[in-house]
């Protein structure tokens, strides 16, 4: 994460803004010159001054993650100007709901086996336990209860509370890959930050 | 009186954006349909991260019937960013990915267990041919393969 300004090479932000990249440039550690598109997207959606304000309000050790998440959101918004990241959230939420239903159905079958409604021929049925689903709200994610953002959203089932009253934009189309390029911040990816 | 009446009319019909910038709200204001003056927080929240001119450009570039959804999604993302300045709504996406992985793994386990139980159920059911021992022509009783006296396989 070397500052590109120390090598007399302007960072992507200063290059884009056509200004001299000064030592201590707030963008330099996070917008290397090899990734011009990253800043271009962020600038298009958020604007340089808004990003500066945001970074100044965050502790230095969190700035890299913050920039990466902004870059991710900006790329999502460039790809889908109407829904941006919210489209991805809606899509993933539907997947979670679907998996929840399948898991509930499988657990119901296991319970029936355990209660001997369906004789299994096995001698010890008490050892069969339904697979407990993940907790039904994102309590481990204390600041991100989606339903709390609007003081109570829709939907009570599933692993978390649904975002409030958003249409499902991906009923007919979906090309957004949340764990694709642009920071690789998906749950399975590594990314630059530790999320 | 007429002048004050006109001023009142102008101020009371300004959208939240024009009210924020203390300017006249024209009849064709691009923000007016989506930022009503009775919800000033919506614009201040969105403006904090995106800026009015960026929002205006985004709205201009899309069809009119999509703008309301676009503004709502921008508002949602801005609220997420206020709650979590580092990760914003990307944190939610990451959490959803993790939940999907956990759920898929648990579903696979449950389905494997069900398959195992189904297979055992099928194996444990007695077949009709072995339900009653067969009586051989010589009078001996054939209890099937489990019969130690059954020597057909020798």
C-alpha cells in the first residue's frame, strides 16, 4: 500500500483530476495508478469531495475497507444505475428465503423420522437431530438489522429481516455478480479488506 | 399582499432539494417528484454521500419511470452507509453470502441424512417373497437366504 506520490507517480485520483499528487494525498494509498477505473467509478457516483469527507471521518486503519466498499458500490451502480447494490441484496435475499424453505422442509422430514412417523428401521432414532438453521435475525451483525433502518421492515421469516418495501428488480434479468470484480468483497472472496 | 402570497406559494411548493439550497423550485424540477418537502431527511441523507449534482445527472440519464426506484435505492444505500460508514450496504451483501454458504452446507447435511434414512428404510422393509417361509416339496421349510440350512449357494 505504498503511496504512489512518493515515487513521483500521481495516484489514480490525482491523475483523473489532473492535479499534482502531493505527499500525504488522502487518495494515494487507496487508488493506485494501475487501477484508474476504480477512482473513475467512485468519482462518478460519489464525487471526490464526498469521498474525502467520508475518509476523514473514518479511522485510518479502516479507510482501505471503506474505499473498497465504496468502489464496490460505485461499480454496482455503474452496472445497474437504477438499483445498484440493492439489486444484489434483493437477489441474495431471495436465495436465502428459498434455502430457508428447503431447510425447513428437510428438517420437517427429519423430525418425522425422529418421531417414528416414518419408520426408518434404525434402532436408535433419538440420535437423529434436525439441522438447526442459522439464527433467524442477523444478531451477530448488530448494526445492520435492515428492518431497523426504516423502523421495521417487511417480512419476518428468513435469516434476517427483509429490507423495507423494495420491489424485486431481478424478476426478469440478472447479470450482477456480487462477488465478481471490483474489490471482490463477496462472502467467499478475500478482497483487500478483512470483512 | 399579492407579493407575499406569491412568496408563500413558492416556499410552500418547493421540493426538499430546492428548500435545502434555498432556491426557487421550477415547475420542471427533476428532484421534486422524489424529494417532497415533507421529508427533508431523505435528501440530506442522500446528498451527504452522492451530492445533488451527481444525483441529478443519474436521474437525467434514466427513464422517468425508473427514477423513483433509483432514488429509493440511493436512499437505502445512504442509510446503510450512515449506520456503517466503513462497509455500508456491502457489509449486508457479505453477510448474506455467508448466510447462503451456511444454509447450503446445512441443507446438504440434512439432505444427506434424509437420503441415508430413506436408503435404510428401503433396505429394512421386508420383501413379499420372504414374508412367509416357503415350504419345499420335500416338506422342509425354506426361510430364505438367512436359513442356515439353505445350501443353494454351495
